[in-house]
């Protein structure tokens, strides 16, 4: 019996462009078509909307995961461990014990 798992177009990340190169390059954790958020204490995370904004793919340094929209809220997503609350003034990521990323603002790309 075989089993398959689907993860809704997981964003592609360019982390190892050429592992045999002698050139030193900064690691890029930003997925294609993602939104960058800059937070207090120089923290950064990336966000990609999935399934017509019913879920998001959240990329933090060292980890990434999916959060589902909370039914009663248009701008809050959770996986029952981590919660992302999006607003113009105070986007934040928190868990049951503390706020992990605070005072986050969407980075607008230069035109």
C-alpha cells in the first residue's frame, strides 16, 4: 500500500545554489513570491499566502511551517502552537508563552 502527502505548492527556497563553489555567498532564505516582514530587534520573517489566503507558509530563520486561518478572523493564522496576527500597525508571531516576533511591518519593495 502506498501513501502520498500533498503540501499545497510549498515555496522554493534557494539555500544551496552551488555547494562546490569556492565563493562565499550570503544564504538566501526568502522564498519566491513571498512577503518580507521586518520586526523589532532586527528580526525578519517571510510569508506566502496559500489556498486563497486560507493558509500561509511562514519562513523563519532555521524553520518553516504552514499556518491555517482562524475561522472567525481574516488576519490571524495558527497551527495550535504558533499564531500569526497580521495588522497594519502590529503584526506579530506568538506562542502560548510569549511574543516571538513583535512590531513587524511589511517591507515594501522599491519601485
